[in-house]
């Protein structure tokens, strides 16, 4: 057994030695972010609810196991009770109780799902198209569209044996040349599609991810809480080939006023070829 | 027994292929929305049902997708329309062949949200058949559609998207 | 596992020797050994690929490999581990143990058995060859999602053909198991008298026969899409790439249970032995295994919640997936109840079985979390998923295989392994595997997508820990090979029943087990004795 203890000690030592090697300690990054949208908060609380259920069940099951292992050791002279082979009552109990727990878990999950599916009253539609390996954003009806790809510094650093230090690059691999800009407190509808292969659009702080599939249009929505302006980052989440790891998503959330100014600036010089026709668009609110 | 089990394995292999048509059938009966239905016309009489709620409007957005950059131009003439369910509307898409040759293209339609697919009826569409384009030809292509008044009330915005594929061999394959 | 059979020559009068013995092998023990050696080889090759992955992910930035090669590594690692290591290891154990446990002299179809094994080296040679052809090995993920998988170069047809061969091999192996169990049981050995390992393998075999051909169908469609102009999955021709995912996971989810059900069987043998108490709730164990197998056919879409499914579909697949927790829970509770009021000792097989019990349960918890659709929108395709399935497959399936090998090695070879080294192997593996995979939960929740060769600096710390764990775990497995090699070469002679509490027909045989296990067949008295202890 000395071997065993020695190897455990060695492993622990290795782990401890390795820890100060990294400059940016992010040991605290253990859990799902709460996020900045209505849905992300709901999803986070759902996640925590299931997590605590699992912990509770785990305390019971692991407690039972450890108790058995400690109390019924042969080395302590435990005698087996060979008559204990089955019990219909016990079987029913440990079938029914899990079912009840599962139903309790499923109800809030179903409620959140229904909220996610409610795409009514969106105020801005953005078509997001995945390319190998960049994103294209199209503000529908606003005549603003652009590509968004990995920023140059990250791109140089990430080359094989570039000799550059990723820790020296701000937001390494999570920065783009042209971020998506959206207003706060606005229900934004994101239409997802792809040009070549399947991609997936994921901003953890928004709580959602969905696949962008060629030939198909998927939709999700998000509404960033008022006051939560800032920059939020995510990545492509479906293997899409060589540079799958290098097509980040950056969303800049600004105030409504700032957004209007930004949009107008983007539109300058561009002739609106697409306009609304037919009876004035009915109010969406 | 060996033969029977081999038969089961063979059956399972066939079942794998049977999943292809089954998938469409399942999409139909579960109301998931079978986007292949969008490739087929609906007769005008079947769609001309007046809406129960004359004030209801559904926003329809039009989207155009090009999988090949630079060899085509393809876009809707308008970006969106407020549509009264049960009424027939027409909208135009414009396409221009920049491939430098005579070619054939096929538009593949898709609706978001998927649930709305079953309620989106078209009496005429350039996607029903492959479109032949001469070199540099530009053409306006109409779509006539009706939104079924039975469209669930929680849907207030529908996106009709076309992906415009230039692929003569594939198109020939589905043309029959 | 090396050469475990070379020592049981005493009963071997007619079989050829040397290379021919293995090439023309029809004996279930020889073929079982071949399978196990093959699985071990693939385990080390796949493991080496995993270490390439973890070495690259040790630090942010690309130090060793090109992203395309990295993707090839993740793809090949999965294919090798699933089809090359875990499945053949189970077939190897089935070959060794099923005839011994049901009282048969051999498998029912010995020549077919030979054929199913010898397909595998060819299949994997084809697959591994792709590493050396222009364009490299397949890099679109083992799930082969189109359109990405269709972008593969010359490796594509080789991969598809290799998968076909593996599939045929598995189907034939499964047919052999079904026929053996149905037709070759000794008189008095009823279906509900069989050890649980036979039961779970019987169920696994039916799953294999039902779903491997579906995979064959799916990859055939990919092949015709790529080369013959069909458009099953090509949007341009009116096909749908999402349909591939449906068909693939219709195979893929039962496949998950193909990997884990025999593990339930092995653990259900080992825990009673070392608790010196019969398995608690034998029949409910059988029924739970069968319900898990049945449910596995109606949960496939939980692998693809993010493709955009209608609400009704999401709810259905969420509920059916959660339902799987019920029979799985029954199993875990039964194992706990087996240990309760037992007389437990901690030899290496038991230690591995206990680690299985604890760590598989952790994998079960994360599985339950993944079933919750809205939460899955966050977890999907993140390292949380990687942590989840490695918890159920490594300390799950792989630990159970190792437990089984330690458990039955004395019966196979007639010699004991070194308990001291076995325990060292256990502790290194268990600690290594947790350092390796537990931090991946944190990485996934913090937002790290899976299958990326490089990552943002915020993920650096836990990735480094994970990589350290990977190297500890990986190199400890060399010790496993050494322990077995040492046991077979120079281990102490094992008694007929090395484990005090071991029951069942397999333990009624002399040690080492004779070349033709039950020839003549066991008498009813012997069967009754083996069966009586089981319950």
C-alpha cells in the first residue's frame, strides 16, 4: 500500500506544482454563467435546480454505498446475510420515488421550453450565416450586412508554433474584426443558416445555442436586460472543419440610442434597395 | 436461427433506408412541418379561405441565400410584408446568372419557425421546377402564397427563405 | 491479456499450433484472447491519440499539431475506442465467458466466430491507413455529420468501408452470442438462471443486430451522396442534412448501451462475489436491462436538441430520456442493496467495480442534467458533454472491462496476478481519470466548446490539470499490461475458486479452464449447484 500512498502524494504534488504556471488564474470559472438575458437566467436557475437535486440524490446514494463499504467489511468480521436477495417493496419504492423526482424536474423545464419557443413581438431580425470559418450578419430590412471573423492578433498568435504568447493577446481567440451590435432591452430575433456545413451559434451569456444548417433557417431570440450593455463572447459550437475553433462570436450590446446612431452610420453610403411594401407594417407590439 | 437472425439484420439495413421516406411522413403527421411540401403547389381553391379575424396580420419576411459566392445575384424585391391570413399575395425575387454560362438552378425553400411550414401555402413558385438561366440573364420570379388562417396565434412572424443552388447535375436528378 | 491461452495446452489434442492456431482459431478461448489482445492494442493506439489531443490542449496556442490533424485525432480516437477497443473487448469477454457460464463446450458457430474476429484487423488497417494518405484521416467527427463529412478527401471511402466491415463483424459476433445462449445452455440452465453477464450480453446482441445495419445504411447513403449523385442529405437536391443525424442517432443511442450493458453484467457478477452475498433483485436487474435497451430506441434525438425541433418533439425526447434514469437507478440501488449486510473485501476486481459504481453514477447525474432541454441548449457540444460521456465510458465501460479481466484472469490462465500491483494500477487509474475528466465539467459550463484545438486563456488552468490527469491515466495503463504479463508468465498458481464468494458454472470448472469448457456437459447436479448459489 505504500506504493499507493506515494503515488497519490505525487499526483497531488504535480497538480499543485502545475497551478502557478498559468498567469491568468481562472480557477473560479466553475459554473454556468448566469447571463444577461431573461432566458439565460431562467436556464441558469433550471441548471442549478437539477444540480442540487443531483447533489441530494448523490448524498443519499453515495452515503449508502460508503456506509455499506465501511460497516460491512470482512476485515471487521462482517457476516453476510445471504437470505437478503430481493424485496418487492424496496423495488417499488426505488422505482416510484425517482419517477416522482423526475416529474418535479420536468415541470419547470417544460415551462422554460415554452418561454423559449415564444418568438412573438420581436423588434429586430438579424440573419446569421455560418461560413467556413467566419460569420455573416445581415440586419434584415436595414441594409446593413457584414462578415465577422477572428481578429488579426489572435489569428497570428494561433498559428502552429507562432512563438507568440496567447496570454499576451487580449481576449485570445474570442475577438473579431466586426462585432455584432445589438441594442439592450430589445427582443432580437436571430435567424440561423449556413452556407457550407453545419455550424452552431453560441453565446453562453445569452443562454442559447442553435445549429446553423445549410438550406434550413432556424430561429432563436434573446433580449438583453436593460443596463447590461457590454461585450459578450461566444464560439461556434458544431464541428465545422479545420478552423472550427477559430470562428468566435462577439456581440456588443449598446443603448438603444447608440444603436440607432451606429446603424445610421453603417447605412451611410449604402443605397437602400430593399424597402417595405404593401400596407404599412402592422405594429408589432 | 442463424438465418433468421441474418434476416433481422438485413431487415434492419433496409429499415435504415426506409427511415428516409418515414422521416417525411413523420414530419407530416406530427405537424413538424415538412419543407418538401413547399416544393409542391397548392390549388387556388384550397387556399382561398377567408380569415376568421380580418384584423389579424402576420409579418412575412423574405430571405435569399446563396451558397456560392459571386456567381449569382439573388434577392427578394421586398424585405417584409404584413399579410392577412387567408388572402393571396404575390412577391418577387430577382436572380441574375453571373456564372458565365447557361445553367440551371434550383431554389430550396424553408420556413422559420418550422411549425409554420404546414400553414404556408404557395400556388405558384419558382422553386417548383428548376430554373433555366442563360448567361447573364436576369429574371424576376414571382411567388404567390397564402398564409393559412389556422396558423397558431402565437406565431406573428414567418420567414420564407430560399437557398439558390446552382448545380446542374443535382437538379437534373430531381427533375426526373 | 497477452498469451493467456498458451498455458492451457493440456486439453488441446487436435488444434494446430503456432500461427495457424490463431489464424484458423475456432476455439472460443483462443478467439476470446485474440479479441482481447486486439482490443488492448486499439486501446493503446486510441489512447495515444487522446494523449496527442491532451498534449495540444495542455496550454493555449498551437504547439504540436495542425488543426486539421487535431480533428483527425478526435475523430480517429472515437472510432478506435468505440469500435476497436470497447466493443471487441466485450466480444472477447463474451467469447471466453458465455460458454463457460451457460455450460457449453464452445460457441455455437465457431467458424463464423473466426470470421467475425479476422474482419476486424482488416477494418482497422483500412481505417488507420487513412492517416498516411494525402488529405489525411477523416476529420469530421466520428458522428460523420454531412455536409462536413462529405468534404473529406480520399479517406472517405476507406472510412466507410472500414465501418461496414466493423459492422459486419459486430453483427456476426452478436448472432453467435444469441445462438449460443439460446441453443447451447446445459440442461437445467434456464434463461432466468443465467449469470447476469449472459443476460446483458444477450440484450446487447439483439441491440447490435437491430442497429448496426442502420448505421451501415446511413453510411451507405453518405457514400452514394458523395460518389453517385444521390441527395439523401444534400439540401441542394432536396435532401436534409438533419435527417442523417436522426438516422445516425437512431443507431447511436442504442450503441451507447451496447457499450455499457455488458459492463452492468460484469459488475453484477463481481459485487456479489466480493460481498459474499447473492445479487439483490436478480429478476429486476434483468427487466431493468431490457427496459434500458427498449428505451434506447426512443431517445435518440436528445443528441441533437439544437437542430431546431418542434416543441412537442423536444418534450417527448426530454421525458423519454429522463425515464432511462429509472431502470438505471434500479440497478444502482440493487448493487447497493447487494453490498448491504454483506461481508465485503477489496481485491482489485472489486475496487474497479466500486469505482465503476461511484463514477458511472456521476456520469448518470450529468446525463440527467443533459436531458433537461433548456439546460442542454447551454451544455450541448461543450466540454460538459465530453466530461459526461467519458465518465460513463472510461470509469464506466473500460473500468468494467478491466474489472472483468482481473476477476477471470485466474480462471483463464490458472495464475494469480500481483494484488499489490493490481491495486497500484487501480489507484493510479482512478485518481488519473478523475483529474482528467472532472475539470472538463467546469470547462464546459464556463463555455468551452468541444473539438477545438486551441482555446481562450480563461480555460487554461483546468485544461492543464486535465492534461496532467490524462498522462497519469494513460501511462498507468502500461502497468495493466505488465501486471497481466507478469501473472501469465510467473504468477502464483491459482486455486479453482480464487475468490471465496464466486458462484456460477464458470467457477465450477477446474483452473485453468479446460480448452473445451464443458465437454462433457455439466451434469444437472453441477448446474443446480452453480445456479443455486447465484440466487
